[in-house]
């Protein structure tokens, strides 16, 4: 296995095609915190070590994971390895009991950034991301606050997560107009079980040449191979406890059937096929994998060696594809109608931001 790298939007940095998600780290002493694995520093250290040895140079966390526990553990285990990592974290979630301990006000961003820097034991964040869209704070205020953090040297680049396409484009337009630090990447839910972002977000990402980071690539474990129409025999599986992220389960079971067929044909596993499909999507920069055990990381890494063939991709696309949303479908018709006779055209999918050749 040889790690692959891709540019992180227009940042000039290259990040590994797999990003280690640290949501499983820490939080054991904070039951109310947003954490999954609640791994100790010793357990996290082993996972980070294996990831770095495999060539992963990209780690993602958030200030709310484990109530700050994820950042604390990550700060403890990185130490002298910090310089080898493109370190990403997020801001916006609730960090206290007060009415202003949430969102993207200047006050909350500044206080949260300082707290993240302390927990991570670092003097800068490589990618500081807005965890969600804040409808209560003008985006101009948010962007100015992040621009200040960049100019202070505490943040290298800024990104966003869970934005709609119009919110992303508005932010980019304001940054360009005001001369503020631009967003270089977006983190979105994207998998064979959830292709919603193909309607609007991916066309915006492709047009603006942004990085696309995919969270929950296995839809909370639904595409892991442990589930089928009868459920799962693994009662400890996360998806057996909570149906998140929400997906169209009827369509997803068709996807699982296709995953198993392709996996059998390629002598692989459904989870590896699902990850390989994402890596094959041209808009995808990096796929975030949350790990609780070393064997899970080893299995995920093997997806790098799985080059899906056209027939594999076609079968997976047919099982997972949703009808194009308006106005994508009518714009595709219009693009096709404009092509002169004899021009090489096989129908760009306008909903995916594809351009006529």
C-alpha cells in the first residue's frame, strides 16, 4: 500500500487521501460529550502511530468531540509528531452552559480557538473549520473573525462543514469582495448511501476548486458489511444503536447488495469497496475514517489498493444513483441540445458540475 495525496483546495498543501478522524478519541470522563469510542491516550497513540507510519498526514477533530476530550488526547499523543501532521479542528458547537457558548460570534470563535490551541498543545491550527452554518451571526462577522485568526498566525487556512452550496458561495463571494481569507475546503456527508451533495455542493466545489472532505463514508457503519435487510447480528455496532446519518434505507439495501457483489468479484470486503468508490470520485480530496481498533485502520487502508473497474463503478452507481434534482436535469438537457452534430458528447451530468468537453 502506497499512500496517495491530493491538494487541499487552493491552500498549496497536500493531504493524504485518507484523513484520520479523531471523534473516537477521549471523552471517557465526559459522558455528555460528543464522542463514540472514548479511547484513552494509550489507545489513540497506537492508532495515530499506525496512521502516520502508513503515510496519513491529515487528522481531523472538533472542539465538541468528547467535550474537548478528543483535542486533549490528540495533543497528548502528537507531541513531537505535530510537525508531520496537517491538523484540522472545528468551531461552532456548544462548549459551555451560557447562551453565547455556541455559534460563530466573534467572542465564541476567539475563545474556542484559544481553548483548542491549549488542548492540542500547538501554536497553530492548519485547517480551522466552521462546524455548521450559523444563521444568527452575519457571515461577514464570521469571516472577519477567521481572517483575524489567520493574520495572527494562529490559523493557517479556513474551511467549513455541512454548508449548503448557496451558503458556501456567499461566503466565498464576501471573502473575495472584502479581501478576507477564503474558505479552501468543505467537509460534507458523502457516501454511496448519501449522494445528496451531488446536486449542488459538488458542482460548487468543482467550479471553485475547493477541497472536499467526506465524513461518515460508511454511513455510520451501515456499509460496513455487517448490515443487510434483516439488520445486524452485531448488537454493539454503532448503527444498531443510532440511525445516523439518516439515509434512504430501501435504496441503501440495494447499495449493500451491489457492494457485496463487487466485493466478492474483487476478493475484497464491502467496506473497502465503499471507500474505494469514494476515492474514485474526482471531486473528493480526502475520506475521513473514524477508527476504534487497529485492525479497522488496516482494513480501511487496503482500499487504496483497490482500483475499481468500469463495471464495478457502473454497478455501484446504478444501485445508489438518485434522480437528478431540478434544475440540474433541465440544464443537462440544455447542454446536450447545444452540441453540434459530430461533436464528442456523451452527456455531462450537470448536477455533478461536469462540463462539456
